[in-house]
């Protein structure tokens, strides 16, 4: 019965419509706007739980499918559907939006109704991106979500917000233009923009490589991968807390999702051909960016760099699969699903951990209006509960077993050993580097004597903040202790994807 | 029985959560009651499991609790492997932990973080139990890292102290270096055995024994050697072997002596336990065993030497712990796993005794820890004096004490070994006996004998510590004296570990040890005429001459004659200096370089802002063309037309 409802359309359009409605509240009724936004975001989350309930884990086929002709002249359909890859990401999106709405409660005083509207509209767009079964629908939402984010950073951002927004916009926009070109080319070959049709479209190696590179530019910027990552630290530093949370928790994942939905199944031979490049860039992200994170003096920048480094595991897990199957020493030919599922788990887990980290920094920023590490010290003396939660999040960021941060890294490192000893070795360096930059920051911010008058006056978490961070901590530990339910959802789809990626189109 | 095993791990975990989250609600006594009950349940259940497995004839249990992840062809599970090795570790861990819990009531009495401390030590107990009870590498790694986390929290317990929060970061990072190797070892096992289950892995070992890998062109390694060494790197971190030992002396920053005890008597044994657990693997690689042997020997001797130049009573004991861990590691290297575990157990008792006795001294001295400022305490605190003496005798291997049996067994096993490096190791551990005796009794004499080196007023105030401190000392003194005598025969030669450990026939150290063994009593009487015991007595004698007979002359003379080696030793051979300057400093320098040169200048400066600048420049130049004069545009149009016509006429046609 559930499947007969247009759940996906609701998840896309309800927040967008609600977002437009929130704007009508106006500045003076900001409080009603907040409650309205909260109710909507909770409702959307509850609806997205319907996806979990009605989801059939046995099949790789698209579920909750909706199909309406949109621009028949070009074969464009409004087609939505989800599988085990997109479903967890949609739930992550609807969940994170609640957190953002709650976290903004007393913090955003200026034009709160517009701020909330931007986030609700963005939620719908992100859900649309994950649910899109038509390349043009995907592109529409993929580009569309830039606008609310652009506005969020540009209006509620820090002092250098103009530089940051333009950098963010140009970078991501430039990337996606190439993707559009590739999609149009494939349309001329196949006569369709339907993603399943494009999956089966035969292409020569040259065509595949060009298309792969076009996708790469689009998705690499989004993730972001080295060397097109420099927009992210700037965007994070200038963005308000909520913006940073959505950016890190969801938007970066869209790049990873793009690789899974487009690059791997549509251009498998090119991916196999260029896997060395992708692995190299991933390892650079893990190690190089880790070292860069170590020397940051701005907490948000540090966490931004740490995000890039962690996303290196996502791309590593996705592209190491070709070396896993071609490694003659890997006699059992296993490890491909492990790598891909590891990448997926890493995305979900990073969504939770980075959200938690940015929210924690937001808690401090709201009190002392500084993101500089040197402005703090001994915070645990005045904020013991906050200190304890930050240690939990830091340990998750470090990838301690028992937290979700461990699961994905563990799976990807184990799988990469099946490809090559050296890849696993370099990837495993994160154990040391990640611990160094994260815990060094914790040492300087959380522990020690009360450093100054500002820290002395800090109040511990209020109920709202404690609730938000507490829920995140609970989920992080839950996934760390029992990740199987999450992985189970993906099995069928990931195995199907592995099949597609490893079958040549030539 | 499964419920019993579950109770062992869950009781401390639940207690820890209650004390940690609801500490304020349940109050101080609530926190210590709930955790003590939790650990007592764990101890009772462990003792029951011990009884059932050892005397009740219960077979080895190997089963899963739940599936952590099923992905690919792999099923990663959380599960238990309960055999004789496990039940011994369970009892040691819970027994030491229970004592720590009780002692804490007195020691931490006035600390504002009382509930938090109980939560930590219960969590530690849980983690350590998960580690030893695991039946697979995933859970082992979980426990492994979880004890690392608790150690991080405990060392940094007094988070206001700069030295404490430096030490805990350092401990975590150094352990992570070991874990890095360990994780690669786990990955290697999954790669070739397609499982992380101990039992399945051991079954598949014969197929792996002949595999050669080439990770560096032209250099071929045996696979089992690679895996063994990678796993052992993990053990080097956790069990503080050179060069990853640097964190242990600093870990004394935690609330002493409790956290010191947790580290010294429990956590550091994880590495030793792991190697013993993987004896079927390590046995297949002589190269790895030699490596272990040499690392252990270096640790045993070099860390003992450092004990001589320490003046902080805790640090002397900390270095002695490092040195004793070296002995255990050496034993592992010569395939004498059971003596290594035997020493692990006896060491847990006498080192706990020494730490708690030192704690008693520290309490009496009003938190003075410098042994140069003590002296003459024997008369003032007789119980501490006697129990400390028992601990010290056990540590140096005085005939009859627990340490005598375990250490003597190790030294003879090394002597009998024929592995490369065994001769070096033998001389190192042999010389180590002298060193151990010397630094132990240097400390002992400085603390308890001689003139009091403090003001008369302070000396008058020193008095024996209360019963909550001295009773645990007396309780621990008993096993430190007799446990070796009691258990050496069943444990080493009675087949206790037959199901858990595997030793190849070609590694004959244990066999020759067994041939020489004629009962614990014979070993005791024979002990008086062995060179090892005489080495120990010589060390005691030298300490007596220097610090009892001529305390005013000889120490200064020695310090002057050996000024240069003394400095090197005081610097800890320069490990810390090197790590701080080269590794930590180098990483920061590298990070700053990559950031400033790579990100800021090259990518942002050149490419991003550079292309923006180019666009701006082009826009500025090309704007000049758009003059707005009609005749300019008309002129360009005519030029274009001419160009087009020329092309059509000459090329197009």
C-alpha cells in the first residue's frame, strides 16, 4: 500500500512548497516560522521513514518508482525511484535538516524565515537529486541546490562571504557544465535521458573516457577531491553553522553518489582505465590533506580539511575495485562489495560525524564568536557535558572502533589490501594523521586550564543543543556497534552496481 | 555458559554507563557501589568460568554473539573464544580491576571527578575483557583500541595539567603507530585467509605457509613473516616495546598509582596476550620470532638501565615495567609462550603490589615522589616496608618468590633457544637481572633506609597509611610470594595451555626447559647456586654498597665517572627529543608547507585566483574593442566579409 503513494514526490516537493510558504511568515512572525519549519522537517523525516519500512532489501531494482512525461520532445521524463544506494542518503538528508532547523532556533535572528526557507528548499532539491531516475531531473536538482546554498553563505555568512560564495558557485557550476555536455552527448547516442537506459548504452573507450572525465570534473569538485578542493575550506569558514552542516553532511555526498550512479555504471571501461588516477587522488586527499589539517588554526577549516581527507576513503573504496579484481594474488576474487559498501558506509558516517563536528563548533561560536583554536582552552571546565560529547565526536572522527567512523574506513582499508599492499598502507596512515590533527585540536580547545575570561563565562549546553548533539552521538555509536542493518539495505544494489562496473561495455 | 560470558563483559559496561551518565544523580557512593558490583559480578562469573573450564572439563567455547557486518563473502562477528588462556586472563583482569576499584575509594576520596573515574575504570575493564575474550580479529581490534581510548581518558584525567594532556595525546598517537601496523596485519589476514576468525584462520594457515610476497621489487618475503611482524608492531605499541615505549613513562601522569597500575599490570599485557593467542601463526616464521626476540631483549636491558637514573618513585617502577615487558617479549620470541604468560601473571601481582606500595609511600610523604627526598621510612611505615620488600624481591627474582619462577624460566628458555639473535638476547636478559636488582634496591634503600633527607618536622609527620591502603598491600603480598611456587608445574608443564598455544617441535626451548624441571621445590633449592640469582644478588650488593655503606661518596663518584652515559640515559636515549623535534616538528612543517605552497599559492594563488585574474584582464582588454562607434563596427564587418569571401573563393570552391 505504501508503494502506491508518491512518497518520493512528497519528499521533494513538500519541503520546497513549505519553504516557499515559510517566506510568507515574514520577519515579525519568526517564531511561528521556526515552529512551522520544524513541523515540516519532522513530517518529511517521518515520510522518509516510510521508505525504510516499505523497502525491499532483496532486489536491486528501483523502488517507489514514479514516472510522468515532462518534456516529451526531448524524451525527458519526471522519473523518480530509489535503491539501496540512494535510500540511506535520503534519510540522512531528511534527518540532518531537522538538526539544522533546531540548531538555528535562537541563533539565527536576522531574517530567520528566509534562512529556514532556504534550508527547506534545499532539502527538497537534495532529495530530488538522490531520487532522480532521469539525468535531466538529476541535473536540475544538482544545479538547483546551489542557489539556496549560495544565498545561505552570501547572506548569513562571515566577513569574507562574497569571495567564498563566488568561489563556491564558480567551482561547482563550472564542474557541472561539463556533466551537462556529457549527458547531452549520451542523449544523442541513445535518444533518452533515462538513467537506466544510459547504464546500458554501449560506448567506445574514447567516448567513455571523455564522458568519464566530464563527470569527474563535476563530481570531483562536489566531493571535493584534491586538487579542486580549495573552495570547501573557504565556504565552510564563511558559512553559518547550518550551512556548514548541510554542506559537509549531504552536499559532499552528492559527488560520491554521482560516481556510483553515473560514472561507474555508465563508463565502466573508462573507470577501469583511469582507476590509477582516482586512487592516486584519493590517497593524496587522505595523506596530503591530513597534514594540511594539522596546521590549521581555525577550527572550521580544520574540520573542513578533515572532511576532504575522509571523503578520500569514499573515492578510494569506489575505484579500488578494479585493482581488486585484477590482482592475481587475490585468489578468492572477493573485496569488491566490501570496498563499495565501505565507501557507502563512510558517506553516511561522515554525514553524521561532520554534522556533529560543525554543530559543536557552532555551539562555541555562538558563545564567544570565534573559531580560532587559540581563543579557547579548558572548555571542559565550564562545559563538561559539551566536552564529553566533543570527545565522542573526535574519537569518531579518528575512526575509533565502536563509532561509525571506524566502520567505513575499516572496510575500505581491508578491501584495498586486496588490491595492493601499498594502497592499504598509505590509506592506513590516516590512523595516525587523523588522530594527530583531531586530538591535538581537542587538547588545545577542550582540555587544559581555563584559558581566558571568555571561556570562564561559558555556559554548558542548553536543552536544545544537548538534544541535537546527543542524538548524533547516539547514532554514531549505534552504527559503530551494529552497522549490519545499514549495510543490509545496500547489499542488493551494491552487488548489482559491482556487476555493472565490472562488466565491459566494449 | 554463554550467559555467563555475556555477564562478564556486560556487567562492567552497564556499570560504567550508569556511573558515567548518571553520576550526579547516584552520587559518589552510588558510583562506586554500582561499578564495584559490576566488576564483582564479572569476577565471580570469570572465576566460575575458570572453574568450569579448568576443573569442570568444559570444552573450549567458540561462538558468535551477533553479526557486526555481513558484506561480500565475509561475515564479521562479535563473539567469544573461551579456553584456558582466556579464562586465566579473565580472572587476572577482573581481579586486578576489582582491587583497583576498591583502592580507588580511598585514593580518589577528595577528587571532584570521583564518579567519572569509576566510569572510566569500569569501561576499561569492559574493553580489556572484550579484547581477551574475542574469537576474531575485529573484536580484538575493538578491545585493543578501546583500552587505548580509556588509557587516553585516564592519563588525561586531570585535564587541567598541561603535562597530563600532553602525555595522553602522546600515548594515543604512539599507540596509533602500533595500531597502524596491526590493522595492516589484520588486512593481510583477510586478504589471504578470507576470514578474521581465529579458528578458521588457523585452519587455513598451512595453505598460507608457503606463499611468498614481493612488496618491494626484488625483495621476497614469506607471507607469514609479513603478517607476524605487522601484528607484532601492534603489540609493540600496546606492550611498549622499543621504539614505541615512549608513552608508558609519561602515562604516569594519570592519577597514580591507580591508572599506573591499570597500565602496568593490565593494559600493556594485551600485546603479549595477542602474540600468545597467535602462536600458531608466529610459530611458522623464524624470522618474525627472531625480530620479536631482539626487540624484547633490547627493551629488557635498555629500559632497565633507564630505571637506574630515575628519581621519581613511579617512574622507576614504570621503567621496570618496560623492562619486564621486554622479558615477556623475549620469551615469546623463543616460543616460550607459557613462561611469557606465567610472567605476565606473576608480574601483574608483584607490580600491582609495588605500585600500590609506592602509592602508600606517596600518600605518607604528602605527594612527594622524589626518592632523593625520602629515606629512613622503614621504621615509620612497617607494613608498607615489608610488602614493598616482598614486591622488590619478586621483581628481582629472589629464590622462592613468584618472580623467581617466571623469570628464571624465561632466562633458561632463551638460553636453550637456537634462533638467530638468541645469544644476544640471552646476554641481554642475563645482564638485565643485575640491572633490575640494582635499580630496584637503589630505590628501596633510598626510600626506606639511610638518613631521612627531609626536614625533621616532615619526618615526624610521616606515618603508616590507613587500612584501606595497607590491606590490599598485604593481600597482594601473598600471591607475590607463593603463586609462582604453586602454579609453575601445572601451568608450564601440566598441559594447561595445550588447547590455546601451539609450539613447533623445531622450537625446542620449552622441551629443554621441561627436561630440566624437577618440581618447584627442586627449582627453589637449585636456585641458590645458579648464576642468574648471583647476578641479582650482586646487583643488590652494589646498591647496598653505594646507597647504604657509602651514600655520601659513591653515587657522586659514579655520576662523575659516568657523566656522559648518565646524560644519555637521563635523556632516555634521545627518543623523546627525536620524536618531538623530527616527527612532530617535521609533520607540522610538512603540513604548513603543503598548505601554504600547495593549497594557498599553487592551487588558489595560481590556478583559481590566477584564472580569475586572467579573465579580468581579458575582459579589461577586450572591452576596449567595444568602442560604441558605428564606423568601428562597420569597418570590422567589412573586414569579416572580405575574409569570408576570400575563403569561399580560394578554399571553399
